[in-house]
């Protein structure tokens, strides 16, 4: 699940659950104008 919250100052907050994949986050960044979603890197946290 992905939830987006839009703030009055133009910022966007995002909450993710354990089923969210890194490709999901890359897609969201692309939608918001991040130019190259392939360059985004994530670290796994345990």
C-alpha cells in the first residue's frame, strides 16, 4: 500500500508498507518528475 498526502506548502508525504517494491517507488519518483528512475538506489534495512 502506498499513501500520498499533499501539504499546503506544495510538499508531498508518502507512506509505504512492507509490500511496496523498489520499482513502485521508482515509478512514483518518475511520475513526480525525477528524470531517470534507473539511477535511484535503495538500501535494504532489516
